[in-house]
């Protein structure tokens, strides 16, 4: 119903609007405002939308009715129209009445940052699940803003003659339709979730997992591709990945080690989207290790780190073990910065996804991280127990073997949950067993 209203025409040329205002945390300084506006520009680039000028106003307070004052908006509209701008994109979340007022003052289409992010998500969704999640998020976004969208509808349909009461009725009707659509979609999502839970159960106790998390465009998919030697979409676009992808890091270890690629984060990620993507991020919530990827070449990398930690906190997973990987080292032209980062984050890795040595080193580190968590056992298994030998070889990580007259000595690594299923307890050598010499 709202598709034609909500979707932004790719032919639109956008003017970007923001403000510096001490009352808005994200816009309290020129630096913060410009940083965020630059990101909005990147979001629009991802959507393939042509950008016109950027307008920033310094204000002590936000105008409750129209964010910026009427005069300033008229001035912006006049200059925007001159350069062929048809869409004003605000880097500040707008309410229904603000959208309506600004549209009225400027005579241009008006959207905000959240709307743009939702639009990108809608474009990039591939699986049924993410499509449903995004539709829910979009409807939740639209619901309180119907009045803002409605003026647009009204105008398009020659709405100058539409009476106020008629408009209210239309909005109420739309509201009801949207609410029941959300309810329907939520039910649909539950069915998909069920199969996801079943899949997760199947994986449980059969694999160990590490999830790649971090700001959008940090290089998570690029790292995943190279660490697992596979091919996942990596693009210089924000939110290229929306669905979690699972890949085996190393098929030769037991249990298999799996990497999970996840949706990227961004400053001011709309809460409807965090909610919507909780199921997608659940795989990260249950991972044994988080690999936090951060683009070191981005001047705002510290803010990206902060946003990532904020989202992890929101997901209640900030307590998990975290390995920080600073990526895109090849783009860092200041070696001093690398040194400083290494000092401030001593246990982190500085890598370039494009450098095979870095990838090899990181891959070994992750594999060792998991192996070192496993318990070590020394065993002696007589030859007649053929199936035990094959279990040991196929389900544990054999570190040393020593063939003897009547059997084999093994030093193995295996996690608890697998050890208990193998029936090999009786073959474990006690710590004071003199035969341990055979494994030295
Ligand atoms: N120069 C350089 N570019 C990199 C490196 N790693 C990734 N990139 C590029 O950065 C862009 C984003 O990479 P992705 O792997 O798609 O990033 P992502 O973190 O998965 O992004 P989302 O899926 O949007 O969250 C792509 O154009 C990559 O080619 C690197 O180490 N060096
Ligand atoms: Mg990705």
C-alpha cells in the first residue's frame, strides 16, 4: 500500500540537511554533525541517489514544528530547487508533523536518515526472513508518521480540496491495516524462527562458532571470504550483508569451527531495526567468540568501535570473549597511528583482508584459540578396539601418537561435550601412569 509512497525514486536528487545544536547529542558539535552527514552521504551513495548540496544550520534549539526555522527552510528550498533537488534528506529523525510542516514550507519531498536506512535494508534483503523483518521495521516506522505521509498522498491526489475529517478517517483506516499487517508478518516470522532454532540445535555441540560483528563496511564479509576461502558478497556499500552466513573455518579440526558473518551496525541504528534483526543477530549472541571487525582507515573508527559496543550491549552480549581485528591496514598511511592503536588495544590484530600473510596469521590464531580451550587427554588403546581408534581419529584432534606392540598411545585434544560421547574414559592414562613416557 505504501510502497509507492515510501520508496525513494532512484532518479531523485537529494539535498542533505543537518544542524549543530547543543541539545542534540549526535549533533552537538560541528565535528559530530559533519561526521554523521558524511555517513548520510554514503548511505545515499549506496542507494545510488545523486546528491546536491549539504545544508547545516547552527541553532540553540530544535524548532519543534519544523526542526529548522521557516525562513531558513524557505532559503534552502529555493537554492535546492535551483540545482534540481527534489528530495530533502534530514540527518535528524522527523516526526509526522515535522515531515508535514517541512513539506508544506519547502514544497519538496522530505525524508530522514532512518527512512534511508530502511530503504537500503529493503533493497539488500535476500532471504524471506530478512524481507519480513524489514517490512515489519518499515511499517513500525510508518505507523506513527502516517499523517506526514498522508499529506503527500493528499497532494498527489489533488488533495487541496480534501477535508480534515476525511484525512483523519483515511489515516485511521491505514493505521488499522498496518497494525494487522504487522501482526500477520510477526506470525510468519515465528514460523521461520522455529526452523532457525531447529537448525541451531543441530549445530549445538557439533561445532564451535565465532561471529564477525562490527560497523557496516568494515570488511567482515571480506575477512570471512578469505579466512574460509569462500565467496560471500562484499561490496563497497553500506549494509551489503543482511543475513547471517555460516562457513566452515577449518574442516580439519574437531568439532568443525564455523565463522558467522552478520549484519553491520551504524550510528543511530533505528531501534525498530535492532529489534527486527535480533533474530539474525541471535547467531552472534550464541557464538563462542566474537570477532569485532573495525575499519582502521576510517577517521571515525573509534566512534565505530563505540557504536559496535553499544549494540552488543543492547543485545546483552558485550560480556562474551571478543577479539578485535582492525582491518584495512593497507589503507593506513600513517604508521604512527598503527603503533598507537596497538598500544591502546594490545590484544588486537591489525590486518588487511587483502594480505594473505595477515589472513593466514589470523586464521591460525582463531583455530588455536578454540583448540586451546579443549582438554588434553593421554590415552592407550589396544588394537582390538577398532571402533575406538576410528572415533579418536574422526572426532578428536590428535596431537601425538605412538604405535606399540599391542596398541596405540594418543595425546588428544577434545572439548568436554564431545569427550563424554566417545566412550573412551577407560582408556585415559592417569597422571602418574609410567606409560605417559611414551607420549613425551
Ligand atoms: N583496502 C581495503 N579494502 C578492504 C579491506 N577489507 C575490505 N575492504 C573493502 O571494503 C568494502 C566493504 O567490505 P565488506 O566485506 O563488504 O564489508 P562488511 O563489513 O561485510 O559490510 P556490511 O556487509 O555492509 O556490514 C569492500 O569494497 C571491500 O573490498 C582491506 O583490508 N583493505
Ligand atoms: Mg558484509
